[in-house]
C-alpha cells in the first residue's frame, strides 16, 4: 500500500512538474503587451518557438524573479529602462550572454559591458518649447532649465517617474551632487504647476498655455503627432523639439532592453529571441509603431523621427543610471520635487 | 458542571483551531512585509523625516477626511432616501446608486482629467467662447488633493450606501414609530434613532472606504500627491530600500489598527440588536414639493457624477476606438469574471467561519484573530503581492530541493506563478470586505436566538446554517458582490502574480491607460463596468426581495 502511494505521489509530481519542452521561451516583460506581443507572435511564426508572456511593472517582476530564485520559469526579462536592468544584474538574476550578432548590432553604450543585458530600442528625454513663445536660441542644455528666466514656465511630471529619476541620475554623473542639487532646486522653482500627469499631459498643458517648456520622452510626442485624436495632434503641433546639450555630452537617452535570466531553462531560445528583437524587421517595427529609435544602424526611421532629425546622444554607459538612481530620488525629495 | 463546560470547549475546539489557522495563513504576507521592517533602515528614515514624511502623513490624513465626509454625506443620505422615503425614480435609484462601485477609482480619475483638465474639452471650449487664455480665469483643479478626494468619494460611497441601506431596511418599524409618537419629527427620528441604530453598518462601510483610500495608488500617483502608498513605492523601488518601505507599511498598519480600536472603544459595551421583530413594511414618508426635488437631485447627482458622466465618456471613447475590441476580449472577460466569482465565494466562506467563530467564542484570541485577518485591506496590493510571493517561493523551493534530494526529481514551482497564489493574495486583501459585511449582519441578530437554539440541542454549525444563514441572506449577497467587484477592479497584485499568458480586463485597461492611451483603454474599462452591473442589479433585487418576503410571511 505504502509503495503504491509513494509511486502515485511521484507520478503526480512528475506530471505537474514543468516539462522542459525545448520549443518554448518564457518572458517577463515590463514592456506592455501591446508593445511587445506583436513582435513575439512574429517570432513564433518564424521559428515555431512558443512564447509565454507575463507583463507587469519592472520592479514587481524583478521581485518575482528574485523570490522565485533558481526555479523561476522565466528565461528573459524585458524592461523599459536601463536602470532596472542594472538592478536585475546586481540582484544576480541575470546571466551573461555572448553573441556575435548582438555584439555587432548593438552599440557599446547601449549594452552591459559584461553582456548581462542588451538594449533593444532607444528613447531620448528632450525639452519641447511652444512655438512662437520661445525661440530655440534661448536655451541649449538641461542645465539651463534651472535658470531664473524660466520661472513659472516649465511643465514636467513627478519625481516618482523613472524617466525623471534617470534624467537626474545622468545629471548627477555629469555635474556632481552639489550642482545637481542646485539644479533641482532651481527646476522646482521654475515649475508652472505642481507636477502631475504623464508626459503627454505636459505637452497638452504647454499647448493650452500653462507653460512654455515641457520635458518629455520622444516617443510620447511621436504618438501624439500620429494620434487618431485630433486634439492630440493639434497640441503636438504647437510644440517643437529642442535637442539638449548638443554642444556637450548630448541628449539624455535611455533604452528598453532585455537580459537572459540566471535560471533560464531555455537559454538558447531566449538568445534567439534577443537576436530576433534586434533584427532589421523588429527594429523597424519599434520605430514605426512606437516612434522609438532603433539600436541597430541603418534601419529606416519613421517619418516623424526623420523630421526631428539627427541628434547627438549622451554616450554615458547606462548602468550608471541604475547606480545613481537612489541618490537621484533623495535629491529630488530634498528639492521638494513632488 | 465542570463536565459540561469541558464538553462545550471540546465542541468549540475545531472552530478555534480553524480560526487561528486561517488567521495565521492570511496574516502571513503582511507579517513577512512587517518582518522586513525589523532590518535596520539606515539613514533613509532620517532622509524621509527631513523631506517628505510630513507631506505623506498630512496628505493621507486629509484625503481620509475628505473621503470620510464625502462618502458619509452621499452614502447615508441616499440610503435613507431610497429606503424610507417615496419619490419618483426611487425604484431606479435603489440599484443604480450602486453602479459607481463597478468603476475603478483610477479609471474615473483618468476620465475626469480627460474632461476637465486645462487641455480638456471643457476648459478649451471655455477659453474659445470667452476668448480667454490660461491664467485669466479660475477653474477648479481636478488633479489636486481635493480632486482625489472627490474621485475616491464618488467611487467609494456605494460601500456606505450599501451597508447603511441594509441596516435601514432591517430596522424595526416599531422603534421608528415610537420615536415619532414621542414627538420626534422625521429629521429627529433619523438623527436620534435610525442613524445611531445603523451605526455599526455605517462604520463598517466607512472603514472599508477609508481602508481602500489608504491603499489607493493609481489615483494619487496620477494626480501627483505624495501619500503613504506613493511613499512606500518610492522608498522600496526608487531608493531600493525594502526595510524603510516595510517600516512605512508597518506605520500605515499601526495607524489603521489604532483607528479600528478607537472606534471599538467608543462603542464599548453598546449592542445593536433588534429590539423587536420587523414584521411590518417600512413607513415610506411620501415626499412633496421641495423635499421631492431635493431627494431627486441628491440621488441623481450621485448617480450622474459617479457613473453616468464617466461611463458616458468611456462609451464615447470606446465607440471611437472600437477596433480595440478584438477576439481576446471574450477570454479576458471570462478570466476576470471567473477569478472574481471564485474568490468572492471563498472569501464568503472564510468570513462566515471567522465572523461566526468570533460570536461563538467571544474571547480575546478570536476577536484579535478576526481583526488581524482583515488588516490586509489597507495594505497596497503590490505590498501584499510581495508578501505572498516570498513565502510561496520559499515553500516551492524548499519542496523542490527536498524532492531532488530524496527522489531525484525536480518539482519546480508548484504554487508560485499560479492562480492559487493570485487567489490567496486576493483573499488576504479583500477578506476584510466580506468579513465586515458578515459581522455587521451577525451583530444585528440577538445572542438570545443562538442561546435558544443551542439550548434546544442545535450544534454550533447548525445554528449557523439553519438560523443565521437564512436571516443573513442580504448580508451574504452583499459580501459576495463587494468582493466580486473588488477583485474585478484589482490591479497591482494581479499584475505581479498572474500566470503566463493570463490577462484580465483590469490589466488590459491599465496597460493602455498607463501608456497614456486613455481612449484605447476605454473599451476594457467599460467591460469591467458592464460585468459589474449584472451582479449589482441581482443584489439589489434580492435585498429588496428579502424584506418583501419578510413582510409577506406575517
């Protein structure tokens, strides 16, 4: 009797234990379903490898990954900023990957020096100004935003947002703590209103006359320009992009990217997926659908991106953003940046 | 005599054991988080205290004050009007006033902002007509502390409405009539008799609304208001300090605990049972003239701003973006409704166990257990999710290494990343809802009924199934519905804990809305509302029915 029970137990456990089917790959993605699923479906069509997907907020997915540990089913972690990828690396849940395809395609500053994570698409955080109220020769750098001439004229979202945290992290790297603190204090004094809403809301507010400058990520503006909603198109038409720090280090950029997990049971498939995501087709898709800049050279940009023109990007290694993030948050707290 | 006492104790042992076990299980996630707080948090606390802590505290308190005022004013007044007064449209308002409950607070916040923000159609039209520009005129700012209070009040007043209405419905006509014959007018009867009698129910509804307020993240985050919840997220994820974040969570919990205790203490030894049978239909004050207009205005105002306006806007957007409704929609709806229904049922069973157990064994241990099991409601969903993830992953991984060692097979993760983990998190978070409702219902049944039944030989379980359950039908349905709707709207825990390839309507709506694609998210948001309406109507009918049946039976 005992033997039968033991046997039954073992069989039952064997049945529910996750089978290592080679033709699938499990993805934890902080990129929203609408902005990743179409690509994953195409990957499945081309390779026959099934992709299982959970989307969520980066921090929470990272927590899930760390707590699941060596038994985690996830093979690939996708996030929308480099800071989180760096955090995943330091938490020990990623593993290095060395692939000539990836190394040849992705510029050095957009991937981890040791191959723990790879950038897949680039976005810049830029200053936009209301045409007719501001001329582009009035300011040139992020640093100028703290200048007293802009008192009550700037719209920017809250300091709880990772894109602002990364921007401040990059300023910390460039100018040091003291100067950045002074900058944040000045910035808070120049805000036209308490920070609220998302990036698109800042552009809308600028168009409605609340402020003359708005700090936004490029793809949000691109989405507004190409929106089905007439009001968004109208608002976006009232502002123009000013590429910051072109004489110096370049505009602050960040990447969406991915890393193969330490626990990956489908390592080969995960690497194939990574390589697929930097293929010419996929890279063109990012540009076309979400107005992000491809990491791959020679991929055609969308018309909107072409109109904005070439720009110089800050080539700071993006790991630094993750390292500076806690200090950036504290600094903004001290400045009273809501 | 000692023999008899021992027998009673023995009969109650299973109840005691199951209550304590359930509590421990449900308290585990919160305890895990609290235990993180025991780690030294370093200088982060100093930093918080120097900079933002005062803001978190004052904003959270003010927000609670606003929501308390808002939900009490709307909830109690509409409940009284639809229960005790007669005016045109009453039958419609009776159920329609529950509709805002189906609306997630962050969705209503997005919608109102879309309409009334500086760049929205209302202000744009104003500027165009009057040829003004921004700054020339005053317009209330939606995205402010006051605005957040209004958004939360509009979606949370149904808790107060529902529970107060149930209490008013069950009130004895005789008591009210006695009050009138003693010279109290209708207003005095309301304030001096009906309202005090309904106090446990009103307070139960209010505390649900307030706990939901404290746990809200979506609305305050979108409005840029620093509260405890946003502070916890910032500290945990932005500053990467889980100890300080856990200590913030613990502070929040202590605060909730104090509030609960204060309320209990202020009630002390008061009891709120029926003093007579409710064998007569309610009086039904017929309203005329100004009173009639006033009643219609109050009820339709709540309905309009809490539901019709935002739902209308969502519908308008959904039609404009109808291509967003694709084949996956049916699956999303099935997932959502299935999860919500299953969780609601489980939560009801647990609530009955806890609520009745506490009545059966009125000891400190059981009543503390019941309080602790309900604490999860004030904790933000993500924090609970983390608290669920850690112990489950630990169990999975320990079992895995055990099986590897002894049988050479790997079991992998058996609980983590499954629906079991998700439902567990829902129960931790939402048990308070069904518990409050069941307790409020049980509180109105006199203890002497139990005693009579027991003295006639009924065992504790029989008293529950044969006496309490039939009497509690309204409360039980209320408990089911509240959890159902709450689970449908739940977002943060669902996001983190759900299995591969499994989405719900709330996830779909949130993903699009948080990508600032508000219009595209409207169809999913509307589907949540629609799926919530059906149980709302069912519930409302059965509450009314329960009273009618009572009236008929005599």
